[in-house]
C-alpha cells in the first residue's frame, strides 16, 4: 500500500471509530471505466476501473473469476471493503478506494471544520493559465488538457502506459511512463491522473516534482 492510501485509511478509521462498523455498502457497480459505491449513509464514491489489468476477463466465467465477490457486495461492511485497499486484485482495490471516497464525503459532512474550499461547476483544467508554465508534464491521456496544450502550442510531455490512447499530434509529445524520471523533475506544471492512486505510482511522481512546481491531481 502506498503511504497516501495508508494515511487516508488511518484517518478515516480514527475519525469514525466504532461507528464505521454500522456502515455498509448499499450498492456497488463496476463499470467499464469507473467503479461506484453507495453507502448506507447515502454517500457515494468512485474509482477508476482497472479493466486493462484483467486481460483474462473476456467472458462471463472469467470475468466472475476476476471479481470473486460478484453478487455478494450489497450489505457488505464498509470496514471489510477497506481491508482490500492493498489487495493484489485490482478490482477489489478499486472498490476499497471508492469506499474510502464515499466515507471521506461522509466525514466532510459530519465535521464541517475539516472542509476545504470546494468550487462547483468549474473544471480544474479551465482555471489553469498554461502560459504561466514553461514546461508541463501530463501523466495520463487527459484529452481535454492535451487539446488545450496543443492548441496553445505549449511545451509539454505526456506520460502514458498505453500509447494507443494517444492520437495525432498527441503522439509527438509521448514519453513512455517508465521514463518519468527524464521529464517529471523539470516540470513547472505537473498534471496527474487519479489512476496513479490506484496503481501506487502517485507517491513517487510527487516525490520527483521539483520545489515550486504546480501539481494538479485530477479524476477518481
């Protein structure tokens, strides 16, 4: 487990205490792109669905094998789901992270003093003034931002594990994810997909960001 997930899990368990035992999963949906959880408290959370991590899931029997809890997720204890936050099965881990997100929202309502400033109806990409950053590194195929960078003719690199997700001029800026040390330390603006929380690469990316760099982690 990366230290960010470990710290978040510890905080959630500490704040909710024994009350966590009363919270269950009311509904869980594993979609092609996102996994969603609704808790008995009425709060919801999502996480990216790591479908590419399961090449064996090509038919109903193999898909069921990839998610052994299929059909038994409703009314599962939230605390039990949290135990999968470091599970080797990436689908179970995705459910755990979605559950953490839902519990975080619940805590935010329980303890207003913990709330950060939230702006609604605003896309984080839209408030970025790209001209303020000499070098930009995008981790993940975040297409809306890539289009802006290309249209504004900015200097940037895009780190991606699957080059097939990039097209046209995007490919001119492609750097294999394995070569992140070559470009991340030089970035003035570092935009990172939230998928890096799921695959445990976020801590090292943040560690390589230079002092003073603007960092935006976006997406579930």
